[in-house]
C-alpha cells in the first residue's frame, strides 16, 4: 500500500533536503512549525530585551534625579571606562544602591521561575514549586531559629543566612528522599510538601511569641520577601550557584520534555527517570535555597511563571526553561519597582507586591485561554 | 542489521505477587511476533521486562547475545523502541514534539534538522502531518495511538515493542497500522513484538504467536499451530470456531465456557 513512502527510514541527504526546500516543497504544516519556533525564540529574546530596558527605566526612579541615558552610561562605564563616562555621585547611586536591588530581583525571579518549571516537569505536577514543596518554609524556620533562639549551624556573617540555607536544603532532601522511595506518587510529594510547609510555618509562628520587637521585625520582613538584603558584598555566593545550576538545569531540557510523558516512556527512550528526578530536584533545591536565604519568601513567582510561559509558548523545555526564567524576572523586578516607588518612602515588601501585581496578570492569561489563540 | 532476541526463564512479580513465571522464548530477526492472552496474563509486564522498564527478578534477556540488564538505558533505547498501552499528559505537548522525543537516543543537545526531517517523514507515512501542531492530549484515542507509534518509528530501533497498538483504532486504521508495521519489519529487517487482543489480526499478520496464560507461555509457533479451537478453549475459556481464510486461521468466538476454571 505504501511503496512510495516506504523509504522513510533512509535519512534524506543534505542535498535532497535543500533541494526540496529550494523547490519550495515545505508543507504548510512545516512552515507553521518553523514559524512557531521563531516565535518562541523571539518571545524569550523580547522579554530579555524588555528586562534590559526596564533596568534603565527603574534606575531612574528614586529621590536622586537620574536620566535613562545616565543610568545606562553609569552601568557601561563600569565595564568600558574608555567609552563611557559617569558622574561620581550618579555612578555610586546607580552601581551601589539601585542596580544591585534590580539585579537581585532579576536573578531571584529568574531562578525561582526555572526552578518551578523543572520541578513541575520531573514531578509531573502543576502544583509543584519551591513554595508548595515546603523548601521556603524550611528556610523561614532556619531564620526564625537563628533570630529567636540564637542557634545557628554556621557562625559569623552567615549566622542567619547560613541557617536559612541549610534548613531549606534539609527540607528539599526530605522531599527528594520521598521521591526516591518507590511508589511515591507526585501527588504524595506535593501533599508532603504542603504538610512540611504548615509544620515549619507553625513553628515559626510559635517562635514569634518569644521574639523581641527587633527579632520580630527581622522575621516578618524576611517572611514577606525582601530584596534589600542583596548587595554586592554578598552576591558572590548567589552568582556562583547561578553559574553552576542554571546551565546544569538547561542541559537537561530534552530529558525534561521526555519526563513529562511518564517514567515508563522516559525509560524506554533512554532516560533514567529516577536519576533525572533526583538530579533536577537536588540542583534546583540548591538554587532555591540560596535565593530564599538572601531574599526571603517570594511564593508566587516559582509556581506561576512556568504556567504563564507554558500558556504562551507551549511545553518544549528548550524554550520553556528560559521563558519561565525571564517571565519570573520580569514579574518580580517590575513588582519590586512598583513596591519601592508606589508609596515612597515607605517600601512595600517584594513578596507582597509580586502577588498583588502577578495574580491579575496570571488570571488574565488564564482567561485568555489556550496557547494557540496567542499567535493565530 | 539482523539481531536476535532471547528471553531466558524470566521471573517477575510486583512486590511478591508473581506475574511472570519462567518465561523463555527466542525470536529470529525480521519477524512480526504477537503476544496474546487474557487480561492480566502478563503481556504488558513481559514487554516491560524486555526493555528494562521493570527489572526481572530472575532470568535474562539477550539482544545480539548481549544482556539487556548490563546495558545502559540509552543503549537499550537504541535497540528497543516501545509503544505504551496508553499515555496521559499533564502538561501540553504538541504532536511534533512528542514524536521528536523518540530521537533522544540519537540527538545532540540542540537537535538537528535531520532529526526534524525524520519526524516529518514519519508524520507523512502515518498520514497525520496535519496534526503536527495539535496538542497531544486533545487528540482522539486512535490519533494518540498513531502518534505514539510514530515516536517509536523515529527511534529507529531494531526491535519495536508495541503494547496493544490497535486497541483504539477503527478497522481501517487497524489495517493501516498493521500494514505499516509489517512493511517496516520487511524493509528494515527489524523485529516487531506486540501484545494484541484481536486474535484475527494476530493470526493474519504474525509470523509467530506467543500465547500466554497467568504468566506462563502455553503455546508458541506460527498462527496455524497456536490459533486452534483447543488452545482458545483452554486459555480463554471460550468455545470458538476456527476456519481457514486466505491461508490463515480465523476465529469466531461462539460462547463462554462456564464452570471448571481451566
Ligand atoms: N504496576 C503494577 N503493580 C502491581 N501489580 C501490577 C502492576 N501492573 C500490573 N500488575 C499485575 O500484573 C498482572 C499482569 O498485568 P499485565 O498488565 O502484564 O497484564 P496484561 O496481559 O497486559 O493485561 P491486559 O490485557 O489487560 O493489558 C496483573 O494481575 C496485574 O494486576
Ligand atoms: Mg496490557
């Protein structure tokens, strides 16, 4: 019945392929597919460009008057002093005060976005996120413990942050351990995460009874997400973990695509489902731990940025991971800018503003419906 | 390439419930083999043992005289492709990307144009190119089944394992899929092993049939020797009429055999 088609197993040679292309033989479907690929690339690049543009714009907001042009040249002067000049005061305000906070927000949003994305993929659960799995609650517990009881595993400058970091990791190991147990379904994992969340939140609440005003303020600030804690002085650790974890997560994009089809299918295509799950959970937990220990609880971004990205560009992780990252960065960064300036000099905490700005945006995307309607 | 598949005394059970009890067989290259048997007799489990989705507690599977248990998953995936009985999706994936997954054992980090061309070729072969950009979970059961078969085809493995590949298809598409599989087996000299419920399809297309009952093989051979009234009575507890049609045994089930559990 199919003598004409039966040759499909032989790979077409380059010559044949380009020949058929020259003859314009690409079908309408193939053209649509090519276009969709471009759309996804431009979506990611477009948001990345928007981030750069917003950086300049947000730097201008604040008590000291700085123009957009001054903002960019102050930044560029740091890297290309021969080509760009900047006034000393402007330079100092931009580089030491305004830019670190923006960069911190961008990195936190980016990191939380991609962590949520990969966690959802390996657990095959749309509710998975650093927050729902209890990792942020663990960090909060670590903060409370250090602040109120004065107990911390590490000393010195890492007295509080180090504790948050270790407790967050502890929580994620608990979840990873559960994931490693045979027969633990992904629903069970998220349920366990939510239980852990309640448990540690309860203990943190309890500790508040014994806290002094000063301690209480620290805990509350941190619990609402606070980008102010990020500065050049403590940025190295965050940067280092980023540089290691993000490429590692990106390198698994094919396996993540395949993991969403279920463990049996993944195994049959050559992906070791259990190992991939452990690797992804460990790597993303490390990233989340270092983000929350500096910036506190920002719950919304990790859960929802991947869904926003999926609604717009579909489920291919080659594009979905970076798209979740840049969307997370966009939401967090713009929310924080609003929070900083809406009622200045009073600063609305980042975590609160992110939810207030992000939820309507998310709802809008959800109402707008399926991916297809965005592009056709 | 011609490779031989051997199963030697495979024993497997979920937890402690025995499912496969010392299953042995040998499959010559370039053959279409079907596994038949009642519900729960262990067909799907046997298929999953062959490509190491589950690890047998005893016995071994050999491909090309190499033990599957000692290969990496990626190596196994180059020898064996798999079409699951069903597949659920939680997140949206389009048909093209679903099929492209099958290229994973051959693909670099970014994937190449060549891999994509192969997907288009298979989409054309199965006549589902127009579905390429549709969401997998929004397809009909039969369309989904064709997509899963397409994914196994682009994997270009030498043995295809299929778990009831025609269960959701209408009769036209059943023949379509079976013809495609038979053609691939002939042209590429690969082996297809599939679990089937339709004994007539099995009889019509198979070179060999393996008949199972409660985790044991009760009959192996060409359709004439396996599809007999006696075997169907003892394995399925169904009285059937078996007649020859275009040189293959065709069966017509008549009635259930009640009483003594055969
Ligand atoms: N994941 C599992 N955990 C525990 N027991 C299982 C599991 N999968 C299958 N079984 C049991 O193993 C036995 C064989 O199941 P299997 O799926 O191999 O049968 P099958 O021949 O493919 O049946 P069907 O024709 O209904 O597809 C059944 O008794 C079933 O209950
Ligand atoms: Mg089955």
